[in-house]
């Protein structure tokens, strides 16, 4: 199952002022709790403030990978 997870991050701009923006993650997980664990792991090294704003189930059935290895990012 795939979940959409919005994470609000606060990063200082060049002038030292805090700037907030939201990042969107597509997470393959078995539950909302599993999403929270994966996102926490992703941000464990972060030196800035962040918080999970929302987690919602998506209608994504499958993510298709490129068949040509040169096309993979």
C-alpha cells in the first residue's frame, strides 16, 4: 500500500530567518504507523525542525520502474 505523507520543515534562509515549506513523500508501508517510522528514520540526521503534518492512503497501485538501467535516477 502507498501513502502520501506531508512533512513541514523549517530551514533558515540566507539571512538567518526561518522559512517553512512542505515536502511531499510517497511511502510504501503497511500502516500509518509504519509511514511515521520510515519518515522519522529519513529525518533522523536532520539539523532543522520538521513535523509530519498528514498521512493519507493513496490510490497508487504500483510504481513502474524504467526497464532501461540508463534511465534510472
